[in-house]
C-alpha cells in the first residue's frame, strides 16, 4: 500500500510539471516568506557563513532564472456565467486566469537544487549519504512541492540555516524572475489585476 501511494505521489508530481496551473499570490509567496523566516531564525553571523550565503544566493538566482525563463505563461479566459442583453442574447462573462507550466526545464533546475542540497549535507553538515538518504531527500522534496506545508510539519525538517537559505532563495528567485520576465505574471503576483472604470467628474 505504501509503495502504491509513493508511486501515485511521484506520478502526480511529474504530471503537474507539464500541466498549466493558475498563478496565485498565496501559492507563490507563502513558501519564500516562511522559509525566509526560518532562515533568519537559524542564521548566525560569521565570515564563513556570509560567504556561503552569497554563494547560495548567486546559485539560486541562476537556477531560478533558468527555470522561469523556460516557464510557459498564458492567459486563459473561462466563461463562468452569462447575462442577457437587450436582444435577449446570452453574453458570456469570462474569468481571466494567468497560468504557468514549468515543464522539463523546471524539473532540470529542481534536480540541480537537490544535488546541491545533498552536497551541502555531505560536505558542510557531514551527513552520511547512503542510497536510502538520497532517496529520502528526493521524495521529501517531491512531497514538499506537492504539499506546500509538508517541509514545515515533517519530523525531519531541516534545522540548518543553509538548507533554509537554499529553499528560500530558490523559491523567491523563481517568483521574482517570473514577475520580471512576464508582465501577466507580474500583475497577478503583485495584485495588479483589478481594474476600475473612471468617468469624467460631473460639473
């Protein structure tokens, strides 16, 4: 039964990368904010840590740019209801959604981040990287991507600032690069999708 659940989660994860899903402010901002908070809580200043942080930020910027550059963005219009005009013709009312598809390039970047995370655990945190440990990290990242709050609730949540910094910077970088590269994504991510009709002031 456990094996079946694991396979279903993996299939769902990989399938989602090739589907267009709605861009919403909560989904794209909550992880950078929460992981950034965990980073600030666990970070301690030293020149070594500062150097590592600069390296992580540079790496995260490159990977997230690569992912965002290849992400497909489109505006979808879906008729959710309608009204009747003066001629009693049905006129649909469309709901506009900005959607994104990460695709294989997002997965490539995601895998690179996992490899770097494993290297950090081996070289900096001195953890023993067994095949079981590699699989465990891989599957936990899948779970964290499918279920946003999983990384904060699981028993083995990271305590090292460097892992929180890696997650926060890559997720924030992806959000910001999407906003920079796509005007439609930027309007959605920064809440600029409301329109107001202004008429001339009456004399």
